[in-house]
C-alpha cells in the first residue's frame, strides 16, 4: 500500500508521535496551522468516512477518546480546540486515510475557509 499514514503507523516514515496505542496514533502535523496542530487517525486504513463499516466503530471511538485525553493533558480543553475531518479533494483531503486535524493554541475563526 502506498499510503503515507500507513507508512507512519508502520514506522517506515518518522513522525513526532504524541500518542499511540493499538487502535490510534496521534502525531504532529508537518505543516502546522496553529501552535498545536496534530493528526489523529485510526491504525486501520479507511480512505474516507464514505467507506466506514460497523467494524470500524471501535477505531473511531478510540480516535475521539484519544483527542479528548490529549487535549486535556496538554491544557487546551478549557480554552477550546477544533477537530476537522476533510472528505475528498474539494474539502481539502490530500491523504486518503481518514484523519482528524486537531488545532489549538490560537483563536480559530469561523467560517474556517
């Protein structure tokens, strides 16, 4: 498989890992858009939310649970943070492995763009 995120999961490409367990990995974005910008993703390859299946539910729950845990630990839970999921090219998805952008540490405007 030629998925850059699968290669990060398999340690074929280095990354700055913030959190990892059997279901999820959360690592720093290489092109940060906020003081804190990480990517949280399941360790199973799912191209977009359009391909989700019932057996993926545990992975998605673990991703959201991990985001909440890390943001509390990092001290961003009180001021707030943003979680973004892009689906397909027109929405800005460039890597087709479902992933959540987690941004914090600055005022995040609305609408996002």
